[in-house]
């Protein structure tokens, strides 16, 4: 898919463990892809994972992304704010039950 979109995928040896304890190896990394959030362009590194998704799959935000956009997670109210993008917009967090 990355080749079809004209994206350069670099090899990566990282692996990921998900909430359900399943593990996947990275199929590679796409560096400095510009992601538009509101009016801001944020350079993000994406790992390519070969996983099956359904319509209810969630977006996974890595620590580097959250730090880059100044994320503030209020776990008492279940709200996420990307302060360096727009401090007036708040997103509902999805709780994971274990």
C-alpha cells in the first residue's frame, strides 16, 4: 500500500504489544509524514502494521506524536486536548476494559 501511495517505507525491527496482549512486528516505518490536524501540519513517523481492522477499530497515537502536539489527557473527565494544535478543542477518550 505504501508503494502505491508513493511513500518511502524504511525497514524497522520494532514490535508492538496491544491491549489484548497480541503482538505484531513492524512492517517498516514512514518518517516525517505530514498529518493535518485542524490548521496545523504535524510531522509524524508511522509504523506500518499488517493487521485486520474492522469498522470499530481505534486510532493508536504513539508517545512521540502525543508529545509533539502537546497532548494533555485528563483521565478524570476522559478528555484529550492537543494544546499545541488548538487548546479549545477536546476529544473524548475511549476507555479500554481489561
